[in-house]
């Protein structure tokens, strides 16, 4: 069993979910491993990861709208507001979703279900650059 | 360190939490490894994983009822309703819980706490078949 | 690739978030590995893990207060109340956050973002002892 690691830079141009399944699949390809496990780690506390339905965009729109209703920007109880009204809601939405995700692969292919995609969920309004560490653990093809 | 992988098929006959700790423990046994880490990955976006109290069934009933109140089926804001009123709530409940979970093992035994069990949380009403990929990474016993 | 495992005992003196990033970093150091992945697993169902902003304490205070409003102790719908009014809310808060977390490391250093810390989130009011299993998978430095 061997180990391969890359850091991806993702530009999230707006709040919402941004698919990067292909970028992770390419890291698995570059690892040269046939089967194993890939870990994806988000290095931020105001965006997060989620594996979500990637066929019908209304599913993600409804998810984002529901989360915005659950954690509204204008909550008068928040004390941590230095970076603006979307600062504290971003941390809460992050805590309710995921910082790390692990996905198995076989024959060099991610074993995602038919309707699954891997998304960076940007919770801040302003465009920013995000870093995700991809760690691949696996085995070469048995020959 | 070596690597072992199996896909489990789970039949979730109703919405709610279904324990499958024993099935994962059996995969660890079949791997033949003495110690390591097992990753469990759910290949769907309308059911999810959770590690929950497995002694008193009222704990899980209360958890399910609370989640159903937080994410009701009849939300008029939802646009993604093609597969019925439980379609979009299922995706949201999935995003709020987990798609992947990792559990350590020692001496061939899952290192779960005394009251912990691993559950598939079915969010759809209609019975369906679910697939979970179990990846074991570990070492044989030192002799 | 090799494998190293330790169980940490954490004393959570009060409900709320307790950082233990340094304890996990020390396990990575003791493993002797240069690069790899560390998995952290919480052996309880009434406390959980979260990776959160660790610079400004108001961020964590707001997160905890928001969660307490979302899942109040005095919910008359709860049936699972044997251990007190904070029993069932603790399980729910756990399910909404994380039981396991994985973090990559390089050059012996955890690859956390600038503002990220790893926290045990105690959801019970009474002081208690908590156990967290830390599993390190990695490689020695190439020489």
C-alpha cells in the first residue's frame, strides 16, 4: 500500500455548491493506484464539503435555500460579526456539513453512486480562493 | 499495510435508522487484518450514515422525529419535488448527517464505544435497496 | 505505508467546545511518520467532533448558542429523557456534527488551515471523561 498527496486550489466565484468530482478523479489517476481510498480535506471554516445529487440543479438550489433559511444572515444574537453578516452563518453551515470526506475507488474509478457528486460548498458571499488537500491511499494493479 | 474492499447491499424496508454494525464487523473479520481503519461509504444522496446510541430505541425514535420536524415533507418552498414530497427532505437530511464514516479496529474488533452502533438512515418512505462500500486498511498480527 | 494507533482520554469539564489539536499533533509526532493521514474517532454518542475557527472565541460561543437554540433542552416531544433534559439534545447535536474526522499531514505537520482547530464538542452538562481513538497511517521520510 502506498500514499499520494496533492493540494487543489478551487476558485469559488459565488456562495453555493461547486462540483469538483473530476479534479479529485484526476488526482486518483495521477496517483497511479488501482484501488484504495481517497480522503478530501477542506482547509477552511467558512466553506465545507458535501456529496450531493449532481443531476438536477434544483436539488442543490433547494438545499442551499433551505440552509439559508435555517441559518439566516441577520441573526441579532450573533456576536462574531467582524467580517460581515455572512461570517458567523458560514461557520455554522460548515459545522452542519463536512470538513473531510472519504471516497473508495476501484479499477482507478471513484466508487460514487450514480447521482453522487463531490461539492465545495462556499458559504461566504465574496469570491475567494479555497484549498482542498487530496490524500490517496491505495495499491497498484496486481500483475 | 494492506487493503480489502467489499460492497454491502442493505434492504431498508422503511424510513428510519437501520443498524448494520455486525455486517461491517464481518467484513473486518474477512479482511484477516488485526488492526487498522475501516471506511464505510454510502453510495446514495437520499439516505445517509450515522453512528448513534444503539441500546434504547427511544433515542433513535426521538432523533428521527426531531429531524422530521426540522425538515418537514410539505415545505412549499421546494422546487425539486419530481419524486414526491419526501424527495428533497431526504437530500437535506443526508447533507446534515454523513455519507462516509471511519472506524478504527484493534485485535480484529471495531473500536466503537459501549453505546455506539453504525446505522443506515433511510430518508425515503418507499422501500429500496442501498449499497455501502466498506474499505478496510490494516495490518496482519505481528508474529 | 505503516500504521500507528493511540487512545486519548479527554476531560471535558463543561458543555461546549474543547480544542485538542496539540494532542493529535503529538500522536502524529510519536508515530514517527513523515506524511500521511490521521483519523480521529469519538467513542461516544453525546459528544462529537468539529473542526472550527480557533482564533476568536466569539465564533465558538455563537456556534454553541445557535445549536442550543436549534435543539433546546426542554423539548416536550422527547421520550428519551432518563438521563435528564440534556440527554436527547446531546444525541441530536452529535448526529448533526461528526463522530470521525480525517486530517492529512506532511513533513510531520497536520495540514490544517490557518484558522482551523480540532475540537471535542461536549453536549452534556455534567463533567465527564471522553475517549478518542487516533489512527495514523503514513510513510517514513524518503532518504
